[in-house]
């Protein structure tokens, strides 16, 4: 059975959306709790909160449409959410996922670029952008993204598997074999383990062989 990539991304975003990491330092409506705002600040915060609620409502509608397979309509709803609240980062990720389902790889990359600007240390976004770049034939760019995803400490076997495929296409079979082995180790270790345990294993993973083009292309 094939995994629906859009459904997987929905699960990821729903799990992180309430305290989305991309909002840190970027004007989250709840950022000034604990201090007494001026009337002007209070009005600004109220407007931001209202915009966030409207953006989430539009994104929820997009989720429903996407789950029914209407990715074009879903993407329009995610665009509406972004227009209402440009800092609502889950909408960018979901719009990128909808674009991928429509094979609009360039459109997906635009949204993933925005997410990386909001949070340059979000590992999985580099994996997703690398996937889109690979689909466009940008193997060097894809490898750079997969390298960055790994450097940031991902424990996703998919990221290593994606990088192995690109490494093989680039003729670096020793690196590809090392990544396949690491993907298999992570897949086995991730079964029935906790997120903290997986993170510890990833941080202490054995050094891989082969070359890296990250930062060189």
C-alpha cells in the first residue's frame, strides 16, 4: 500500500501547528503574554489573533478538500490562509504538499523556500525541498538539501533513502550504500522507540563514507 504524502504532511502539521516552531521570533500573536501591552499593542495583538484564527479556518477547509483529492481547491484555500496571515507557516507547508500532488514542483519549492527563511533549522523541510528539486532534475541541489537535512539531525529513513538515490545517480555509490545502511538502521530503530531515543541514536550515528557536496554547489 502506498502512503499518501498529502495525508502524512497533514498529520505532521496538525501535530505541530499549535506551537509551530516557525513562529519563534516572528510575531506570534501570543508572544507578549506576561507583559502589560499598551492600547496600541493590544489592538495589534488582537488583530494578529483574529488573523491567525481566520488563517486556521481557511487551512482547515483546505485540509478537507485535500483529503478528498481536490488539490487545486485545497491549494487555493491554503493561499487564502497565507494572504490572511503570512506568518502562518503550516499553510505554506500544506500548499507545498498540494503543489507536489499536482506535480508543480517549482511551486512547491517557492513555499519550501519561505519555510526555510522562517526556520532555517527545520530539517524535514530540506528533505521535502530536496525531493522537489530531484523531480526537476536538480540532483546537486537535491543532494545539498538532503545533506543539510542530515546535518540538522533528522532520524527519518526517508531522508537517507532520498539522498542515497541521488548519490547513486551522481555516481557516488559508496556514499549511497552508506546511506542505505543508515536508512535501514533507522527504520529498525524507529519501530517502537521514543522520539528522544531516536534523536540520541541519530546524533551518535557512525560517520558515513563518501563525499558531500553540501555548500560546494
